C-alpha cells in the first residue's frame, strides 16, 4: 500500500525533466551480467544494440538477412552456404569476415565457454571458409531452427581468440557490429551508447542512447511521467495514469511470454501425476487474466500458443474444483477437521517460490495459494530476490518462458530429459521432468526438415504435456509500451520473455 501512496505522491509533483532531442533514454526490466551474446538466448536489448547476427527478424517475425547477404540450404537440411556482406566493420574499425563467424560458432558450442546457447550449435559437424565472405556449414543432422539460431550476435575473433570467454574483460566493454557502440556501463543503473556511424543497414536516427535498468514498474511509471525516460514497458495496472495524458502514447504488443507454476518432480507429493492434474483443475485461469492482467493477455494451456506449431486442437484443464478434489480423494487422502487433505498423518502441502522483485509473480503465487486452499491443499508462498535461490531445489516455482522464434527454443531445453539441470549444468529443465513421449516428440521435431511433419511432432509434444503436466500453464502476457508522444519510428512485433524485443528497431527511433 505504501508503494502506491509514494507513486501517487511523485506523480502529483511532476518534475517534467527534458531529455535532449539527440538522446533516447529507454527503461528495461532486466540487467545482464555480461554483454556477450554467448550468454543470452533471449536476444537481450543491450546485446542486440551492440551485436548483430547473420540473420534477423522484421516486425512480422519474418527471417531477413543481416550480416549474411544470402544463403542456400541443401535439400537434406545438412549444408548451409552462407554469403556475407562485404561492407561491415567492427566498432573498432576492423573488417568483419568469415573468420569471425567460424570463431563465434565454435565458441558457442565449446563446452569450456559454458554458453547458454550451446544447444543450438551442438549439431555443427564442420565449418569451411571458402573465401573471406563465403563459408559452408555442415550439420551432423537436420536442425531447421538453425537459421533462427544464427540471429544471435557474432563475436570478433581478433579480440577474443586468445581469451577465456567466461571471464574476458570484453564482456564488460563489448565491441560488435550493431547499430550502437558501447560507451559506459554503470552497474545497477544504466548503459550508455553512441550511434555506430558505419552501421551497414541504415543511418542510426538518434546519436545517443541510454538503456536504464528499472525493475520496479511503478518506478518506471514515475520516471516516464516526470520526463526522465522516453519509453518503457509499464505494468497494465498503472496504465490509467497515462491514458488521458496527451504527452504519451500507448502501444499494446503481444508476446510469446507465458507464466506458469513449475512443479518439482522430486517433491514427495508433486511427483504424483494425479496430484499435478488435480492442481491444474483447481485454478481459475480466466479470472487471473481478467482481474490480475486486466485482459492484457489470454489463458495459457501449453508453451506454443503463439507459434506456428500451435496445434489449434488440444485438451485443456478447465476450472473444476470438484474434479480436483475427486482426484486427490482417489489417492487415499481424506480431509481433516480443518478441511485439509491428509494421508498417513501427512498434510498435503508444499511451497510456492517466486521472485520477490517481480510483483506479477508474487501476485500469481498468492492467487494459487488461495485456489489450492479452496480444495484442501496447503501451500506456503516464499518470495526471495531473483538469483538468491536455486529454482531446481524448491517445491514449485512461478516460472516464465516463451520465445517468438522457432518452437524448438524454450521447449527442448525446458522439457526434454537430457536438459534436466541435475544432469546438465546448462539445462533449463529445473523441475526434473522426464517423459519419453515428450523426449521423442521434441527430438523428432528438432531434427526434421519437413514443416508439416514438425507440426505433427509438436502436436504430439503438446498432447504429452497434457497427459503428464510438468506445469500449471497460467497466462500469456501482452505488454504495454508507453512512450513520449514525440517519439517516432516505433514498430510493434511479437515480443519474447519479459518483453524482450520491444527495442528491436530502436536505431530507427527519433524525436
């Protein structure tokens, strides 16, 4: 409550600072620890300013050439001929070439570098440089998501060939080929950039750019209202502050970003498939979308509803508290005098963990606690700062995933058994979920070139998730971009996790 009083107080006393016309200040939610594409599959905003990939995506999420001028893919999906642009310079003036591409791809797949994107490049069998602007990449098996994966930023060989990528000072002072050059990083506050005068796609519209790190949406709202920033993604509960203010515009952007409750299958209760099904039936998802998200989103049922791989015909867990209780009763649980399920002297209870610096997740955890209590299941909400606990060790966790790129991203590494974080340090399967049908479907979809066959395998995957639920899928999020009315050039597109991607064409923004 105090937070809202502070917000209203600050908004009442409007400072109305004036940002110079040649400068953009944009707020983003997250701050990364290393400005290096090897450590961010999500195409973080800061990384995308400095670095560019061989491919890129336009506002329609159509794949376009970037550092690559063109490419040819063999019929068997194993061979990629990549023809590079010849007019690209690194920010230090050195020419970009095929040597940099070969170095980058080998660095991404090298286990010593602990790259979070290694899984997208592990099937590379060989890389042959045919001339400085032409290379041939051969895969050991088809990987149709490969061109999407090549949208990740390339690294400069001349600066990193003899460095440990994990600890290189480059990660704090990066040099790329992207639209903006790194200037300064004040940790916990902002990163400053200047326009790359040699950017090959177009002339960068605004000379100076500052990315400000503001995790709390109420703080971002105050900064916007007081003219200290030009644009930010704003919590939808705060939008009324801007709707009638002629100084701002609001752009609703859809996303592939969903929220879910991840079950830890090592928990004595949650390892039981019937309990997980029961908890799915216990949640009124439509109420969450309406009352918590203010209809800025829609009910989530599986991880690919924003993808071409969405099967359109899938089973769902409708809100049915009676069915939830019946499933638990069938397991031999009985309700005690307090209306709580109990069996063999043990109460059916577990913890729901959430990141305390994410208001939406904390709110979702509280709603789930209430929904579970209605059917007789006890849960305790534990809210701790992001990074202060191990997601794979807690009973359950308010998780978020979702990528607007190929459906292999944010599915294979999240649900496939080999990606169990207990078995694989770079895996994202934090709930220790293992299902043979899921594994087979994801592997086949990942290594099949035919689009219609891939759709079939992803339907098998979606169906298997329903039969053996690792999560309670809750809601997909839409995002509200609020920005200065004088700002031009903004283009909406489907956003990624945490709204990543809203700055995808910031080099075209101007006041």
